[in-house]
C-alpha cells in the first residue's frame, strides 16, 4: 500500500539477520536517475562507462560521435525497475537495448524518447521518458558486488562485498553465505589500505595491477559515500574488463534526507515531474505524504500510528485518502500546511486527526488545527483524537474555539465518527 524503500530489509538479509523485526519507514527518499548516479560516481573518481545523454532525437549522432564505441547500450532513464522487460505506449518493447549497429541507435531512441514506459514497478500509465542514456558497452571478464551502507546493528557504516556480482545478491547471501564478506567501518578512518586490500583479494583481484585498481575504486566509493551523506552506495556489478580495467557498471545510491540542508545542489537534481504534486508540496514542509484513493483525510504523527489509523478506518468500513505523517517535531505552520494539502483534495470528505503526543505537544497541534480551520475556511467535518503531552490544555483550546470539531477519546471511536461523517 505504501511506496516505501526496502533498504533496511535488504541490508538485514545481506547481513544474515532476520527481517521479522524490520520496520518500514514512511520517509521520502531522494531518487536519482541512473545517469545522475553515474555522474556522481565519475566525479568522485570511480570508473564508469563512457556515456552521453540524449533528450532530443537530433542529438543522437553527436552523442555517438562523442562515444566512439564498438557497441552501444541504450537505456531509458526513468525511476523504475524492470526497464529491460518493460514496454512502451506505442507498442515498442524494452527500455534497455544493446547494439553494434550505429544506425540502429537512432531508431531505438526514436521509439523510446517522448513515450511512456510501463514496467512492473510503474502504474498502468507508465512513466514518460524524457532522457535516454547511450553508453559504451564493456567486455566483462568477471562481475563482483560491493556495497557500503549505514547499518543500525553496527551503529555505523559497513562494507559488504561478494565475488558473485551481477546477480540477486540476496539469493547469494541466503544460499552461499561464505561468498559474502562484511566489514564494519570506522566512520572516521573509513576504508584504509589494509581493509581495501583484504576485501579486493576476497573479490578475486589477485595480480598486483588489478588489485591496485580495485583498491583505488573501493576507496573512491568511500569518498563518495561520505561526501554526499549517503545511506547506501551499492555497485552491482563492479566488473573486471577484458582490457584489465575495473568499472562500476550499475549503481544504486540512497541518500539521507536529514542532510538536505547541506546537500542542496544534490537534492535539486531530483526529477519530480512524474511525482504526485501533493507529495512534492508536502516534502517542502518536511511532511511525509502519500496519496490514496479514499475519502477520509488523515493527519497523524508517526509512521506506525499512521498505518494503524488507516487500518482502523478500513475495519470500520471507511477508506483513507492518504498517509500523512507530520513527524515528531511538528510546528503550528506544518499543521496548517498539512490541513491545506488535505483540504485541497476534492476526494476528501472528512479529516481525521490522530496524534499521540510523546515528543509532540498536543497543544501545538490543537492551535494549528484552530488556525488552519479558520484561515482555510474548512467546510468539511473534522474529527480529532489527541492523547499525551499537554492533552488537557489541547482539549481546552479545541472546546473553547467554537468550531464544530468532533472529538474522540480513542482511535476506534475517532474512526467510527469519521466514517459516519462521510456517510452523513
């Protein structure tokens, strides 16, 4: 139901831990297109394929002239997996193609650029392809796997490596755990020569020249990880080529949204053209919003409570219109913006506020509710359930406001009132 990243679950599987206690997160993560990730790698000294970006069919020939390759990889740039097996709204099949025929490249670009690509991870309408990456194909001798990620159990970064790259690394971890090497890293020391050599030997880079090249790539990956405040930098595969080079062929990078204030240029790269505009709007105010198809607008603090709220609404015969987590340090202005986003949705027929004030001050929520209701001229029913810090003051604020607010003492009562209000 929620579009969330499974990074924590994948990390747990790779590190050989149970995934039963892993909790999903509602946090909005920055996503970059493949070519943007490659640019970050290249700028940090990591070796990648030569590539060019085409956003207009007329630029294809100049891109090919720049590459001067014997074989080309043509890839649609969209934020979705399964591109190779996808199809386009014009009937063309496949968002990834390989060819040695220079003349065929323009035809591939023509059939992909400006059309919508549908994959197993997109909606039925697909995603509009606005950019194509044309890259030189590399002749691969061996494929390995390298990943640096922040791991809670180790209270810091870990390096995960495997000589079995280019495949489902989770399956490797499950069936052949001896092919997975995990190295906890000191956040200050990072990947030093000793660690780099040990890991690269494990990966199978044996002769001196290849070993040095692999160590160089590994240390540059660490530099990138630190410089961009990453949560994960995964290279699958990191390959050895027939001409004795070490190249990062594919990368997945996860970013820490908490670092946005000092990574503004990086976050400005995100393509939001295919995102729900309400999500983009909410993110500007540090609100986690995901739109749904129901008619009961939800304003909640905490991802777990938000999901429980939606479940209770469903159990009572209602349908949630959204997931909206205001977080633990919410201010009055954020409450106002949350109400504005909910009230602008024509499908929303009632708003349900469910807040448990641990860190959150219930009085702050109450004042934000009053201000939003008055300033927005709220015309739809409002159900409020507050509990926790300063709840007595909060309830007094609501009762003295003179606004027709329906209050509830528990979540089940609140959900019932919201469902009844929709049907009234």
